[in-house]
C-alpha cells in the first residue's frame, strides 16, 4: 500500500505539472508547434536544424509542445501502468483499488487518443476542451487512489456527498468552458469585470460573448457551491478544513480571473489562473471522494476488522 500511495502521489504531481504545461502551451499559441503526431516534424526529438524555416513557430515553442508530449507519454503513462499493477497487488487491503486503477488506465488510453485528435483537428476549441476534461477526470481518479491508500477519514454526512459531486461537475464545466473560451479567442469578449461590457446580462447573440459569459456563470456557481460545502460540512472531521481551503482558493481563482481581463490576458497571469484552477479542482476532487466514500470506507474497515479477528 505504501508503494502504491507514493506512486499515486508522484503521478498527482506529474499530472498537475502536465496540465499546467498544457496551459502554457495554449497561452503561447504553441499547440500546433508540432504539426504531426506522435512524432514532431517526423522526429522523436526535433533539433533546431530540423524545423522548417516556414514552420511559423520559434524553436522554444516547438520544445514546449514536445516536452508536453514527453511528460505525458514517456513518464506519466508508464507510471500509471505501474499504479495499475500495484493496485492489483494491494487488492487484499482494498478490493476496490484494481477497479479504480482500471478506470485510470482506461482514461489514460482515451487521453492518448485525444492528444492525437487534438493535433490532427488543428487544436479546435472542442477538442482542446475535451482533452483537458479527460485529463482533469484522470487527475481526480488519482486523488481517489491516493486517498483510499491512506488513513481512512470519516465524518461526512447529510447532503455533503451529492452537493460535493454537483460542485465537482460545475468545476469541470468551468475548466472546460475556460479552454473553449481561450481557444476561440473569446477571452476578452467581455472586456470588463465583474460586469460584461457594463451589462449584468450582456447581448448573448455573439457566440464569443456567450462563451465568455458562460464561463463566468460556471465560476460564480462554483464559488457559491464551495460556500455551501463549508456549511454542509460543519463540525465534520476530515472534510471541513478541506472545504474551507477550496472556498478560499476559489475566491483567489476568481480574483485572478478578474486580473486576466483587467490586464488584457498577460501570459503569466493566464497560466497562473489555470494552475490555481487545477489546484482547486484537485482539492475539490479529494473533498468529493471523502464525502461520498465515508460510509463505504467505514464498512470496509469494519469488514477488515472482522476478518482480522476471525
């Protein structure tokens, strides 16, 4: 179990880095710096002299996209396969671990395929949003495995579980809509904040404004949901502090989003906005798993205790 938990922790760090690196690739317009897949200009490691003069990208942009692929395919992919094997070995401790790992590996395969689709579809907004969404779900399942291989946390009760799932879905929608907004060139379709060009509800006939305004609605809903989770987890061991952390980070994330608009989408602020958003999503995933899994985890613990005493 210790080896599995350490492998899951390392995979969490690498997945976080990979998603943030993807944000950096998008923010610098480097998503098609390697126009073919899985190679880059026909090479596994493109050198400066191998990039066509008319490619339209600087070499550092090519290497950003190449590094993103390297981290995903050569480092994180094998690590997730290792997690699958370790989860199978740990099935006597928790019979559900192999199933969790099976979902994780399935997501890895889907994500690898989507990486190719994203390149071949010329980084279309829908493909980028779907690629990011699957990466986030994979990130969430890693949090599940990490949490279930540690000390059991009990105490979530009442409506905290369904509420946490709902807020998690809203957060996933917020992240996907952010990717759609960025790739569609709609980041400044609403050029002011908190109102959209001075209007509480803007003219939604413009698709760019619909995307931008929709992302803002998702973000506001996540903020309200995080506040509701703080109330729903009052005096509940192991989850209330986590709910407060999520709420505080959501507020910071909304503030960063405002700065992205006010400062006209500087690259550093845009990447930080995504990085904080992924962190919020990760902690919200952990909170969700603890809320929805407390009862089943308690049952598993009792079952193991009876077996040990038999």
